[in-house]
């Protein structure tokens, strides 16, 4: 494997279409303001590098990035690439990851609006994220110990497992399908409307009007804090271990709850059963 080290590149397609290459201690920055530095590469290892130019990793296959910094000027950094490992790096440019597959991320800091759109098969562990529309339309995601802040996350995702996470987010999981969330905290308004086959297990859910218009919704041993007007028009089976402010018009299923401030049933076809002073 050839190695390039301790150099600065700013020209267009500086290391275009190279294979079996290690790039170490390099800077991609400068007055030429060139784009697409490592486009169409194969078998690339990029270590301890600084990226301040646009679109560096497009159409790459077999890419490992470690201990790198991708600045806010490094927009749309990874698109249309496959077989990616990113470790101990900062991804701070908008739209940093899109239309990629077989991605592994560990110990990374992400500050990137519109991060992770249409990604297929991603493992993310021990990461922090600030983003809007995080992971939209992605599938087969596995997240563990991810701490995320930002609005409109996980919309239209499918076939995902999220564990030991913390999400401070609004309008999360809208239209999500076939999702399991375990041992996590989810804080935000209007959680998971229009979702299907969504399960929360041992989670803490915080915020107004969660879990409405859902199909085959399950809550297993969950807390619900400051949650009002829950479960409107949802098909739900739930075991809740904390008081709930109010429950409104669940379509079907059973909700076990120790205490509820108000039960609103003013829709004829709302047949869901709320069982108070009981836990399952």
C-alpha cells in the first residue's frame, strides 16, 4: 500500500481514483479551493488529516477514516460510497453522509444538518450528534450510546435497533417502520406520529402529544413524563410505569398505567382500553 504523508493539497481532484492508498497527516485546504480530493478511490486509509474543502469522499469503496477533522467548509463529505469506517473524527460540514452503504462510525462528533440521508446499513456507537433531519429515509441502522440533539430526526427510517441512546429531538420517528428502541431517553414534541411496528422497551419518553396515528405500537415498561394527549388514533399495547397527563382516543389495544390525569374518549371508533392503577 502506497503512503502519502505530511502534504497539503488544494487542487481539484488532488488524489483522484487512487487505490490501496494511505494518507497521513495531510491537509486539504488552500487558495485553489479544489473539490473532490479523494473521489472514486478504492481501499483508502485516511489518518490524522484535516479537510476544509468540499466533497472529498464521493464514490469511494473501502474507506477508513480515523482521527480526522472535517470542518464546516467540508460540505457533503461522503456521498455514494460503500464500506466505510469512521473513528475518532469530527464531521462538522452540512450533509456529511448521504446515499452510502455499510457504514461503521465510532467515537465521532457530528455537527451536520441533514446528516445520514438514504443510508443503507449503518452501525453507530459512542457518538454525539447535532443535526436536523438526522438519518432521514435510511434503513437497517444499529445505534448504541448515541447522544443526539436536533429537530426532525429518524423520519421515514425502517428496520432499525437503537439502544442506550439519548435523543433531544422534535417530530422524531415520523413514518418510521419496524423499529426497536431500548433503554433510551427520548425528549421532544409529537413523537413518532404515523409510525408502524414501533417498539419502545425500558425507555423514558418526555414531551407533549406523543405516539399518535401509530399502527402496531408497543411500549414495554416505559416511563412517560409530561406527556399529554397520548396515543390519539393509535393501535397500541402499552405497559407504562409512571403517571400520564392525558390519553386521547386510542383506536385499539390496551394501555396499562398507574395513574392518568384525564382520559378523553370522544371518538366513536376509539375502542382502546385504558387500565388504570395497574402495571403489566
